[in-house]
């Protein structure tokens, strides 16, 4: 299996335009299946799916040149991308009726089970379940697809990465559920996932200056997955 380093999985994912929606839909599709495997009730599963579909909405505020950069990001670029969690949460709370669970997931889906994620360094059960589910679904899809900085990884390599991060980046239960979901994926799961109906739209206005201050990014850690 290839080395899983920053150079391979650069944090400036090319998630502009349609790619954002496709990644969001696939992540939601996977998150729903993880939630069902965890035997969550139907209403909760639906909420997790909707929230996961919006997890990267904050990347709309990140420079496209940064998102589409094929190489490693410098510190300033990485900071821009990491701020997408704050922008996403703000958007989901301010664009029309507030989507509170979606805002929570947008803000916290890069927290790590071991406390080394961002923006707050939350750990274990302090991270909401919907965010823990979305975290593993997000990475599974990101590794499975081709992006400007990397080719698509084979399923065996994706699952080897998920297994290696069980109890570190990912909630062990969610990582185990992802393994079970992956074992049952149809060959054309990427296409099937895109058949999920749109879960809503947002009216996005400009980001207030307040959100761009360093005080909102305190505690952020440099991670491979953004």
C-alpha cells in the first residue's frame, strides 16, 4: 500500500463546483448506511444523511486556487482550508431556516477520536455521533475518488487506511461500521450515491469579518484530511 502522507493526500481538495455536490452526496449516502448499521432510528438516519450532505459547504468561501492546487499547501493556504468548518457552520445557521445538526457536523467533522483534530481538539464522545459518522464517510469517499493531487485509491488501500485510524482518527464503532458497509458496496456505488435526492439549498451571503479572525481558529491542528 502506498504511503499515506501529506504529499499524497494534500488538504486542498478540488471541491469546487459540481465536485462539491458529488462528494457531499456520496458522503451522505455512505453516512446513512453507517448510521443504519449502527441501528439508529429512521429519523436519526435521515438527519445524519442531510447533515453529511452539507459537511463541506464552507469550502465555497475558500479560494478556488487553493482548492485546486495540485501540490502541498503552505501554512496560509492550509489555514484557509481549515477555516471551511467555521464558514460552513455559520452558513448553515444563517442561510434560511437554521440546520443545527448540519452546522454541528460541518464544524466538527474534522475532529479526531484521539483529540488531535480541529477546530477544538475534541475527543471521543465529546464529538457528536453524526460528526463521527460523517468523518469516516468523508475520508472513505475522498480516498476513493481521483482528485487534482492524487489518483483514486483501490478499495483495499482505503480500507487499510480506515483500519489503521480506528481509535485514532475515527470512532472505533464507526470505523467498524464503515468496514461492514464497504464489504457490501455495489460495484457502481459512486453512481448510485449520486441518485440521492437533493437535501436542500442554501442562500449564502458574504462572510462577516468576525469569522475571519485568528481567535476563531485557536486550537486548530494541521491534519492530512481537510
